[in-house]
C-alpha cells in the first residue's frame, strides 16, 4: 500500500496535531459529562479519518509489460505415467527431473513463441493453454508429478493424440498462417494391453519438433507416489506444543511387481523403437536424452521467427480513501443532527423569554 496525499505531509501533520490536540483536550476537560465526552470522542475520530482520507491510501496493481510474440506455436506433450519416475536420469534421479530441465531449456531457447503443455497418464490433460507467457510455462513444468501410483491401471503412449489433434485443429482454425511444432517427451513404455495407435493425424498441422526419449536399456526401479505433499509431513516425536515442526519428507518407496508371486521392485526400461515410430509418424526427429548432453539437437530447424512487440499497459491503482469516507460521513451526519438539536433548544429558550 502507498499514499498519495492531497497536501504536503508536513501540512497534514500540522492539521492532525492542531485539530486532534484540541479535540483530545476537550475530551479530557468534559470527561465527567458522558454525553459531551462521547461527542468529543466522535470529533477526535473525525479528525483521524479526515487525515487518513487526505493521505489517499492506494494499492498499486501490476501493469502488463511489453510482450514479444513470434509466428510459432509450441505444443509440448509430457508422459507422466509411473515409468517416468524410474531412477535412471542423472545420479539416480527420476526421468521426470530430466523432463523438467529440458522443458526449461526449450522454453528459454524459444522465447517469444506461444506455448501449450499437455500431460498424459491414464488421461490427457492440457496443463497450460496456449500462451506467450514463458514464465507460466516454466512454472507449470517445474511442478510436474507422476501419476498417483494407486490409481495407475496401465496407459498407452498414444493417449494424448485425440486431445492434441483437437487443440491443433482449433488453433489452425483461429490462425491458419501460424507455424506449429510439437515436442513429445517420454520413455515409450506401453503398459496397456493393446497396441498403441498412430500419431500420424497430427503431422499435417506441424512444421517441426522432436521426440525426446528418457531412460536406459538396463532400466531402473520406479518411485511410488501416493499423492502426499512431502512438505506437509513433520517429525513431531520430540516437539513440544510451542516448538516449530520441521518438514520431513517421507521415505522413498518403490513400485512392486507381484507377477512372480513374491513382490520385487518393478523395473522400467526405455522403448526406443516405440519412440522412433512416434517420431516417424509425426515427421520429426528422435533424440535420446541424457543428463550430460543438451536439447540443442531437438531444436534443430525450429526458430521463433520475427518477433512482434506489443506495448504493455501502465500500472493502475485501487484507491481506498472511499472506505474511510463512509464512517466519516456517518459521524458528520451525527454531528449535524446534534447541532440541529442544540439550535432547536436555543430557539425554544428565546421564544420563552
């Protein structure tokens, strides 16, 4: 909150001291007379409200800065099935960590483009509608989580096709001259009991992109995700009633495979032939991702194009002085009512003489 005073601060301070001091002096002087004391207390409140109104308290709101957009729409499709929690990224981290890093790199490299993020596991969901706000895209990517393990019932790598096809068709209808690219990030592992469908229906809408593959041929165990936020947990075993509780993440557990009878840790492996098939159907290249390389190969031939700069909107502000005008007006009305009563009493006294 800021202030935009109608008078110099020193002048307002002087008014507050003079009027407020006089009202306070009269309040103390007439204290034995309760009715008179209440009237002077109301007048003291009027002085305080008047000073606040004159200060003009204001809440500034953020304006919109200049925006730059190019002639490119970037659609990103991310596999968030349980297999993306397999620990064969850098230093035993989940594959999804690599996806987050790569997404941030793609957005940084293509600033000025418009972005849309779609994730899929059992169903496909558009997480970020088409936007030129690259910060929103990076923020959404940074909080990606795998599907809840207990709800996992098998999924197909072609799950997002129909949804993305509809998004592309709608976008083309709105802006037929816009260029569009698609990046598919996943491990290609098909856990549903049916053969995956084709991505070919998406190809006519696209002018580039890439399929990025995550994981290793040896594979790795997959972390469980039960839906809890680790920051909500705390070790309260030794904490007193007033002691702060430090968040303690629950221990990492792993998805179990019961197909052989006794449970063993399930292993997920990348399916590169499936990912290469997706790339061929889309008409784009395939890149196997590792932590010691960059996404540059996936960005080959993709450029934002000429940027169009839109001027931003200036900051606006919300005035709050009117909130204090309401009680000030009520006190003024009470003062006028009381003054009217006194005038009536004086006229009655004169008429009796």
